């Protein structure tokens, strides 16, 4: 079975021009031609295209992609192992970026008194100031916002690092419970949710169980928070929300 260049472009999510270019430079030469001379792609061609697109997604230039795929000393299993290593590294990096975004979003509910250099050291390349206007519009007239502003004004770089580490520890704990299949209304999950609430109270603002449930719902409703938790472990946003709700009911 074979496919035309248009069909391959459609289900691979690339342009026909891209496939033509890959053919012209010898990166992906279709295995067949129609009677009219048109390109026809077979299963092996599609497998190679999948590998090309994977390496391109990771930022490899085309000449390096060609060298990797045409290495005579590399068998298909080694390609899979290499792709697995690269993908695992990418996932780890994305999780770190997501954690930085989460810390930034939480921090901007309260204001940050750091130099640009310190902000970069604590939050990486995600500037927490980008959320300042939104946070003030949503919570600016609340006691929680004013309390968080007062606390944040006194925090140093080391304070923010500690807060970030504490939050990451709780998130990892909740993710581990989800991974083990522990129900969100179990004692372990509710205790983890309670620790999450206590960290917010200790570091940011007084977070009642009622307010905590509102945060839990926001983690699911706001795609930015959802993306952060999904990057840690798929399903974590809903799982944490459910654990928070169960913990609030336990303490109701």
C-alpha cells in the first residue's frame, strides 16, 4: 500500500512543500512513483518520516537528522532507545518549566521583591510579572491578596527557593499517590492535600478549606494550571482537586 504526497502531508501535519524539500535533499526519498511520475510513499517511508519529525521537534537541524538516520552502525532498536532518552530529557525539562510557571503564578498573587537576576535564578526564564495585572484584577480587593503582598514584600531569594522546593515536594508526593492508584479520598491523599493548604497559609495567605476547594476547582478550570499539573503526571489536576475536596469534607 502506498500514499500520495498530499495524503502523507495531511496525516503527518506537514506541507507538501516540506515533503518535496525532504525529497530534493535526499532526507526522505519516496520509495515509489506512480505511472504519471508522482511520488508514492510506503510504510518504510512513513516510518522514516515519523523519525524525522521527532528529531525536528527536538530542534535537530536537517543535516544532523540525516546523519542520525543514515548511520550504518545504528539499528532500529538503538534509534528507539535514543528517541526514548531524548524524549525523557524533554519531559523532565518541560516539568521544570511547568514548575517555574506554577511558582510564578502563585507568587504573583502576592507580589515579589527580587532583582531581575534573582527572579531569573528562582523562576528561570518565566517572568512572574506577566501575571501581575491579571492577579490584581481577580484578587486585588481581597484580604488574601493584601496579606500575600505583605508577606511577599519581606521574602528574599532564599525564601522563594524554599517555597518553591516545598511546593515541588508536595506536588511530587501527590503525583506519586496518583501513580500508585491511591484513591483521592484516602487518608494519604487527603493528608497531602492538607499539607498543600498549610503551605499556602504559611507562605502566602490564610487559606481556609473553603478557599482551598476554590483553588482546586481553578486547577481544573484554568488551562494554565491544568497544563502544569498534567506535565507532572497525567490526570494530576483532577486528582489533586478531588483530594482537596475530600479533605475539605473531612474537616467540614
